[in-house]
C-alpha cells in the first residue's frame, strides 16, 4: 500500500521509515499512518470534482480516525470535516480546523452539543429528526444566530459490499424517511425559518461499498425530491450531500473501485437527473472516512506466545488485539499481514493471529500465511487506519497504543501511548460508611 517497500535489511518500510525501527522507538502495538497516502486519497477525490467542473466539498468523516494531528492534515488538504459528537467537535476546534468547514452529524445530538455548534459558528448541521428541528429552532431564536442545515434522509436503498437492494421503507434509526412524508414535513419545518438556512439533502447509504449503482440511485432519488420542492414551492436547495461509504481493499478478495470512479458516476447521475427535471445542478458534497484513512494505517505488533493445536492450527499471539482493532471480532472483518522484520521471506506457515484479550473470539486474522514466526517478531497488519484507533477500548485495562505519522522519511508521535496511570485516573476509592446516615 502507498509508500510501503522493503529495505536492504528485509524490513517493511512505510513513508520512508523502517517499521522495525519504529516498533523499537515507540513500542508496540503501534498505529502507523502513511500521511502521503492520506493526502493522495484526498486529492484524488478533489481532482475528479475539479475535472468535472462542479462545485463540491469533500468532508473527512472523522469517526474513522479522530485526532488533532489528522485534523491538521485534513485542513492542509482543504478538506471539510464531518464530526459526530461534542468530543470530535472539540478535537477539531483544538486542532484549529476552519470552523466554517465543519459539518455536524448524529441521530441524537444533545442540546449542549447543538449549542456548542452555534457558539462555534460551524459550517452546517446535518439534521436527523423532528426533535432536533425543534431544538434548533429554539436555540437559534434564543441565540439569534443563523445556522446552515442539511436534512438527512433515508432513501430506502441499502448498499451491501457486493450488491444493493431497494427496500422501500428502510428500517433505520437515521434520518427522515423519503417516502412517507417525513422529509416533506422536515422541509416545511425549516425552509422558511428566520435563522435556519436550508442548504439541501443528505444521505449515507452504507459503508465499504464496491459498486456505483447504489450511489447513482441515491442521487436520482434525492435530486428528484429537491426538484419536486422547487416545482411546488419555488425553493431550490443548492447542496446535495451523498455521504461516504467508498470501499477499500483489506485483502486480495476485495475489489473496490478507484475514488474517481465513484465520484464520476455520482456526478453523472446528478447532472442527468437535474437536466431531466430542469433543476439547477447542485453543489455535491461527499463524506469519505474509510477511503481516506483506511489503507494509510498499519498496526505493528510484537509476537509473543505461540501455540500449536496438533492437526488443527498454530496460534501466534500479539501484544494487542480486539482492544485496538475490534473489527474482526465485531464484523468478521478480514485483514492481511506480514512479518515486518522478515518481509523478504517466503510464507511457509499458516497462523491464526490471536490477540491478548481474555476472550476466545479475540483473533485478528484466522489464516495468515507467514514465514516461520518466533517471539519478538514484528507483525504488521495492514489497512487498519479506519475504525481501529477510533473504536479502541480499554477492555482488560489494556492501554491504548500510540499513533505515529510517517511521511518522506520523517516520523512523529501524534498520539501518546496510554499509561498504567491512565487506567486508574478516573477511578475513585469507595469507603464504607460506618454509621448509617
Ligand atoms: N457519513 C455518514 C453519515 C456516516 O454515517 C459514515 C459512516 C460516513 C460518512 C463514513 O463512511 P465511510 O466512508 O467511512 O465508509 N465501524 C464500521 C463503520 C461504520 C460506519 C458508520 N458511518 C466499520 O468499522 O466498518
């Protein structure tokens, strides 16, 4: 992936740095991000919009990986930012991210979170439900502050990795249903409001999607709805946000398309549907998360104990596991790996890569073809940049790993490894009262 190669010592290098040296310097488990690759991915999306000569915003869906440093790089690359909680918004503000390019998502934003969005004067709020509309009206009137809003709708398209289905009425906790009048009601509730500035519609149809058909269908449905409103109420929404979900290659089995292909197909669908309806071509916004950071991330582990179940399998255990990557245990997600200090050696063995958590299901890879492994080897697991660190936990009171950015031969610590002290820092003692109160 990206800038990865093998050096004279047979070590995996990332961003011009020796991964075995990184493991030595920062310890393991360690998340390593190839920042050049992140920048290239961002530019690939942006370039396609520019070539197609269409107004756009590419917002980094930062639930995939949220930290001050990645927000700084996102800002350098002129990305907008999708945040989904006060925590992500706070991180963005601490990073100095341009507030007018922050979009706030979520199906149950609290009043405090919405107030924060007004006070910080962020770019827009993606409104999910009627409760939120009421909160926004009250807050904006109280604060006498304007806010751009998009309405999130559920278009009734369910995209799976290899195919998609139209489910009429999709059962989803997110957004206003397009077909039973909810979206129309939300439109009426917002489009003439004194402080709420309705920009348009949003949808997100799924994640790790490999084809373009579902995006096309979503574009057609949403442009269709916006053009109905224009015809009936003479109000044109200037923006269409088609969400994220572009697939990436975790293993050889995955066959995603290039970012440009998804974007081109979306733009064509929007242009065609707009032309047919006599609707002005809206600005197109997208929100990739995984496809910006996924393959930029590699996790380095140290192999420790090994076990053979005769006739069945060999286990190689690493010093992390479901605490730093829950995806295999939660979704059955597959990953590929390499022994970073034996990157030139042929794979002669098959191992199940186990984590160190007290749970049988804590396996990172079921069948990893590797050279003969021994304790002390550095295992690199690829494509862990999205939903790895961001979904990490302290299960078993395991400290979260550090994060390092590498680029052009340089390496920098951007998130410190948690310490044992961090494991108890919010704990308070309990003292039994002798006398009852
Ligand atoms: N926009 C919205 C409104 C979303 O809900 C999401 C992801 C994205 C954008 C970014 O999607 P992406 O481009 O990253 O596929 N934890 C799961 C993924 C959950 C995705 C949730 N929403 C995983 O590890 O696969």
